[in-house]
C-alpha cells in the first residue's frame, strides 16, 4: 500500500494527461503543474500572463482547499513563463494574491504544451496542523 494519496478535484475537470492534480505525502501537498484551463480544457485568457497567473493560482487554491489548506500554506512554488517579457505582468498578479505570505519561488522561461498558455505553476504546501 502506498503512503501517497493522489487526487483530482472534480470542479477542475478531468486531467488532460495521465497525472494527478495533487499528491499528499508526509504532511505535504504536491500540486502538479497548473495552467489556465477551464473545466472543459479550454485555454482561458490566451496569451495574457497577468490574468493567467490569477486564474492558475485559483486552480491551485481549489486543489489545496480539498485538504483544508490555502495559498498561505504554500512553502515553495515553481513558475514557468513562456517569455521573459511576461515577468512584470505575472509578478504583479502574484504580488496581488500573495500580499503578506511570500513562498519560496523559482521562475523559468520555457515553452508550454498548449498554444495560448503562457504561465504554469507547481507548488508544495504544508498540510494544516
């Protein structure tokens, strides 16, 4: 029997590839790469890093809420953007959402798998005590 519990919140729609949206192990929630897709797997706000960051963090919040956690429980995040020019827009949205809590974060510039997506976010959060 595995010590890892995986889950996919139904409100996000089915995963578009063979993965789970999150896994829980040893008191941590590992959130898989989240992007701006609606429940029918349509890209939301194509090409807009500000709106996609806000939308994607909403998906992360939904995943964390399944286990009683919030964005304030995130210890570390990795963010992928498709163009360095998106950095100020993504940073603006990030700062609006993470007003006091600032998780450790890495940001990388890379390609994403679906046209129109410009931001992807993974996170590791602590389960509430």
